[in-house]
C-alpha cells in the first residue's frame, strides 16, 4: 500500500498540538511533516503501550469510550466527531484516521499503517538531532515487552534489544511483570536504561526474608527516580508502574511485591527532589491510566507533567490540572507505536517556565526505516517467520478489539471458545491491546498471537450459575465505570459469547447489568447452572492455549458468527463517548 502524497496533503488536518499552538506544517514531498518549530531548552520524547509491535500496524481507535461522573464527556472520553470537534481535526484528514475510528477502513487504504520500530527510530533520531546533544531524553511508559508471538516466546528479550537500539533511557512497567521476577530481572540486566517504579514495595514477609530490593530500608523494589541533566537543567523523572498488577494478573508472578498508587509516598518523593536535590523540573512517567492520572494530579503537587499510558488513550492536548502547588499537565500517548509524544520545555532555575506538547502520528510510509533497526527486527524474527506466517483464514470483516463493550476480534475468540470447547457461553477478557486486520486480508498465526500472547493463556470450561455470571459482569463493569478513578484498573468490559445483556454505566455497583438472555432468547436464570468457556484466568488452568483453540477454529473453515455483540446501553443518550452522539 502506498500513500498518495496529494491525498495526504489534502486530507491532513491539525497536528495534535497543545491548545493555542501553531499548526504543524506538512510539505509537498512529506519532508515537512515532522518539522517542529524549535522551542525551549529541553525535549522529552515519550512512547508507551507499544505492546511489542516491532513492525507497522493497523489499529482502530474506539468508537465507544464512556466516562462517568465528573469524567463524562471530557478527554479521554470523547470519540468520533466529538473528538474531532474538540481538538480541531478535519474529518477527512490523516490525523482523523490516526486518532479516531471515523471512516477507519477508508483511511487505512489512503494513509496505511502506523508505527514500527524502524520508522520510530528514524523519527526519534531526527527529533533528537534537531535540538542537539544533551538536550533530549527518550522515555517509555511500559507495556513495551508484551503483545506479540515473538515477545511471548522470548519473554521480552527481543524488546530489550530493540529498546536499547532505539535509545530508551528510562521506562516503567505493567505487563513486563507477568514474565515473573527472574525473567524481568534478566531483561533489566541487559537493558541499558533505567527501570523506574516508586510504587512497588516488598511484602512484609519478603522484607523479613531479605528479598532483593533497590532500597532494603524502605522496601522499594526498584529505583524510584532518576535525575537527568537536559539542556543544562536538572530534570527528575519518577516511575509509576501499573498499580494493580497482583489483582489484574495472577499473583504468582509477583508474590513478593506489593503495588498501589501510593500518592502519599509520591508526594514525599517529589518534595525531597524539589527541596533536597534542587531539581528544576519533575516529570512523572506513569502507567496509571489517564483517569487515575487526572485524579492523582489534583492530589499531588510539584509535578510539572505526567506522561501517561496504560489506557491506550491518544489525546492530542495535555489536560491542565490545578493542585495545591500550582498546575500539572496530564498527557496520554496512545498505543501500538502509533504515536510519538514530543514535550518541549522552557526550563528556568527551579521551575518550568513554559511548555509545548505534540502527539505525532507515526505514518510509516512517510518515514524511511532505519537500516540497523530493520536488520535487528528481521534477525530476531527469522527463526519463527514460517510458523508465524501460516495463513489460517481470511478476514471476512474488519477485525478490531478496542472499545468499551465489544470488538469483532473478541467475537471471533468467543466463537472459537464456544465451538471448540462445546460451551453455550464464552467469556473473553477486555484487553485493550491487539492489532486490527482489514477485511479481505489473510489471518495468520501471528495475527492470532497479536490478540492472545500472554503468559497465562490456558483455556478452561467450568460450570457457573446465572447469578455467578452476572456477578462477574457487574465486577468488571464496576472496574470500568466506578466514579472514583482510583478504583478503575483500565481494561474494557469482559466480552461475552452466547449471551446478551443491558448495561447502565451510570448506575451504582451491582445494578449496572440487567436483562441477561441466552442466544435462544431465554432469560439467564440466577439459580441455574451453565457451561462457560474462557481464558486468561488469574487462577491456574490446564486447558489448551487460547491461540491454539482460535487457530483450530479458523482452520476448520466454519462460517463466522455475524451476530452483534448483544450489549444494549441505557442512560447514555447524547454521550460524546459514543460515536454518532454528542
């Protein structure tokens, strides 16, 4: 696929700048697309949630991303036209394609794939070169090591090599922890940057047994921060790992560690950096999720900018949050390598005087791939290329995952679970990672892994009462729509197969799910037992890996289930978090 330059020029719109900033120029030959007006004395580049996608991808942004309470209708809970209007992006533009689901398939044919580490390397080197030596730093917000067949096989070691070549100087983590402590530490021993996590501590028992920790006195497992001299000024970078690792994933991966938001410890750290270390700027490299970061910014003072991730929200402009010490800018930089955030700071003694922020879509076909990175990627993939390239089927429709309630990829997975495991009901986790496949494209084994590559992939079949099924749905729904962001863990709603229900997001806990019905139209009975298939359980299972189940289903050639997801929504009329409304 080749981008037609005239289409790109005609269609491109505003380039994701902070409010009030000038538009980014895009020249006739594409050379000016990534020309950024020089500003300030320090440049911080930020990527997050790449999920090990070394090559360019298609990734459809959500058409449903609802907020509740004070978060309703505010970034990041805007989609479609409401998103475009809020950020001044033209509907037919390249940026509309990158940032929203508006006419996604049409945009994909015009503007192609985004991301890819070889293309990112070219762009990053250019943007760092533009400001000169000693004036920039490259940061990664976590979820770097997980999400592909290659990373799952190599337990993230491939991404360490790629990160080193890319020049990442500091990172924090989330899915990295699901490889377990040994693999994590082995990878970090090879990583040339710093792994930062102020909010991970030893359990009392582990501390008593002298388990390994960066600071045994406090129990901090990892280095909490690093101070970088950028442009002649001291910039503190604090790491904030995903706070709910032992809850969202099997605890057996991190038995000796406790997590949490720990905003009180964070406040103490910020004050120490300001008062004792005399830093000029404080950056929080966060994997909290944007809603959590917005609340944290209101409670913790002294942080200049939060570079956010986890919830995969691509938000073009920072949100300014007032707190006791002034204002903190909160950002969120998307996922899958689609975007590169550029934060330019004007730093003075002891403070940030001004800032400019841009979230740049990484249009792969406008960037020449870096030869060294391309060679590394091909070398690492070579032993597995044949197995990954096995064609299983052809996509009969657009296959995507991201969205609060359903995605066609997850419907396919639920079909496979029900068909191959002979269960009338299937449950599939609402992960937000997973690439998009266009209708008519081949579906390969690598595509299946891109939706399923985790370290606890075992499928299961178990008996559950209707009441238990409802409880599961209510529990996940509260995680998604709790009005207190600190009780949100950042995923989407569990996907269901063979079942329909109504959801009222604004209701209170235990009252959001109603009208549960089976495919045959019969009501789900609270006291009746049903056979349910699923995968990614936090409890150990011994079933076949989900990728094998899905691959078998695709090879069978069974006709796809084209039924809708079966989720009806109440109380959301006019909400700009649903495409076509607001």
